[in-house]
């Protein structure tokens, strides 16, 4: 269980998160939706402990991660896989070294086992046999899949996805959605997906939460969100150019 | 108009202290993490090769030309007072005590420091440094420590090499152009140099190596924006490294002059 309560974050004088409250049940898939730049990725970085909140708490399995010492935080981190928006693959390493990075650094297991786990993870994302390629040789969609394989390789209990379908063609986007859903069903992991792609959100989410002006303003199942009466959520999910969100920006 | 002037000056002063604070913090973390296992020798060797072995051609070229130039410039004055023999001792002392260390450090700051900032900067922009953290890997331990150790070890070795090449350049000019006998040149050179001159020249380069590693990594970690940010950080890294090397050189020269005259 992940419990985020009252998280506030100021980045370079910009109040990005203004009291985020969100509960994510174990084994569920929560999709956080919101406009670009509204702080979704910042929230993900808080969950994995890269950023620390100015106020508020992030509790994972009963531990407030902001209060953990480096060693304990690292133990928590090894249970979380974060799939970055652009993949964030290490471009000086091969695909295989990228995927096995977590195990090479901390796994304390033999080289053969690492190679097996790397191949198994690449297989899960449908990219078997590319371990010797360099990230530069991959397309955008392949990079995202390799990033997912890298997250899977450490056998995480929680997987965080940062805009998994952004910047890829609709067919690749759909296959990534399918992959996220099948991995979730197969591995029973807790997933948090940050996206502004509503098609993707409806397809993969058990629970949708909308982040707006640094707060979660609405939360519910995909059906509940689709039937919402909230004008802000309504404008966002229907992709309307006119409404309270754009009005607020214009007034600023 | 004056308001703006003071605002600009104020901003520069604040950003200077911000830089100094950040650099000191990175230096503290790097030095303390250098003693924490695991010690990644493979990464240190990889960086030592990049910083040392790969810099040899450039250091050779610059060292040789500095030797040529310095011998000719010294000869211009020494011939006027009829003391050509002292060219050897003057060149040897200047190269070993000052020119060799500083020129090598500046070359390494321009070649290796700039590449470290560009590499770490693009890693920052593409979230690779955040990715390291998600795999419970401390970016300072993984990226800065090997570069810090490699540069602090390689700079004295490169300097020793540059000193030898510089003296060789001067030897070539003196022996083949100015007609000084080879044996006399070598004897005067060896008589002019004491152990303390060599120590004086090499000791400070350990710190020059540390400065280059810390400044270039700090600037790389603090890149903001995209490709433009990487370019600006690389420029800043080279400029700040140059300034700090010259200041450190001045401090060491004064220290050695007054403490070990």
C-alpha cells in the first residue's frame, strides 16, 4: 500500500505540489492524469525517493520514505521499478548491461544468473535477443520497452510508469498499454502510471486520479471519471480547448 | 540604471557563493565516499585511461612546442648578455616548477573536464542520473569518485611526462639550433634541478586534478535545460577550472616560496 498525504513541493520558487493526498492499494493500477507540467513526474520522483517533500508524507508498506536513512531507502528503492519517459537508458552501456544494471550493482548473484534474468526480462517485453545492441540503435518504442525490462529485472513489487505512451505511434502505444496490463495481471505488482493519454488511462487503470494545480481534485474508477460532473475533469478527459482549465491559464 | 547595476552585481555574488557552497558539498561527499566500499577499480582504470593515456598526444604536442618557444625566447635575452649556457637551467626550472604543471592542468581541463561536463550534463538532461538513484546507486559514488581519483592520480604523471617533453623540446633547439653541446646541456639541466623543484611542481597537480574533476562533475550535475544548457555548463566548467587552477597555483607557489624557500 502506498499512502501519499499532504505532499507539498516547491521547485525553484514554483509551488508544484500543494498538498497531494492519494492512496494506492497493493496490486492495483492507479493512473494519475493531468496536463503537461502539472507535477505528475515530480510526484513519481517523490515516491521513489529522488525528491523529498517539503511537507507531507509518503508511506510505502508502513515506512515514511522521507525519514529513511540511505541504506533503508535503497532497500525500498530496490522494490520499485521506475520507467522513465524517455527511457533514461545508460547510453554508454549495451541493452543487456542496462537491463541487468540493478542486479550487477546490488544483486550479489552470478553472471550466468544475471544473463538469464536479463534475457527473461527482455523476453517479457517482446525484445528477446537484443542484449548486445546499444541504446542508440533502438527506436523510441523499443527504448521504452527496454526501460520496462530494466525495471522488471529487479523483480519489483511496485512499477512506476512516466508517460509510457508519449512520443510513440498509436500502434506502439497500444502495444505498450497491452504490455502494462498483461504484466500487471501476470506479476500482480502495484502500478502507478502517469499520463495525459486518456485512451491509455481508461485501458490500463483500475483507478484514475486527476492532478490539477498541485492537488488531486478527483479520483475514481474509469467509469466514474468518464461520468464526472466536475467541469475541470470533464474538460481534460474530453480534450476541450475551452473550459475552466484554459480560462484559469488565460486569467494568469 | 544604478538599481539594475546593483541587482546584476548582487545576483553574480549570490550565484558565486551558491557555486562555492555546491562545490564544497560535492567535494565533501566525494572525499568521504572515496573511502566507502565497494572500490570500483575497473571504473577508476577506465577514467584513468580517458584522462591520462588519451591525453598523451595533445600533452606531447603542447609540451614539445612550449619547450621550443621557451628556449627561443630565453635565448633572445641570454645571447645579449652572453650567457647561453644558462638557457638550459632557466628552461628546466621554469618548466618543472611552473609551466609543465599549469599547462598540463589547463590542457586536461579543456580536454577531459569539458568532456566530463558534457557527458554528465547529457546524462542529467536525459534523466540517467535519476535512473541511477532509482537503482539505489549513489551518483556521486558511481560517477564522481572514479573521475576524482583518476584525475588526481593521472595529472602528476602527465605533468612529469610534459616536463620531460618540454625539456626535450628546449634541448633540440639549444643543441641543434644554438650550437650548445649536448653533454653540457644535460649537465646544466641536471645541476639546476633539485628534488624539491620536482616535488613543488608535481604536488600541486594532485590538487589541480581534484579541481578539474569536482568543477566538471558539479557543472554536469547542475545542467538545466536541453542541449543549450549542456553547452553553457561545458563553457562554465572550463572557465571555472582555469580560474581555480590559476588561483590554486598562486597559493601553492606562495606557500612553497615562504615555507620551503
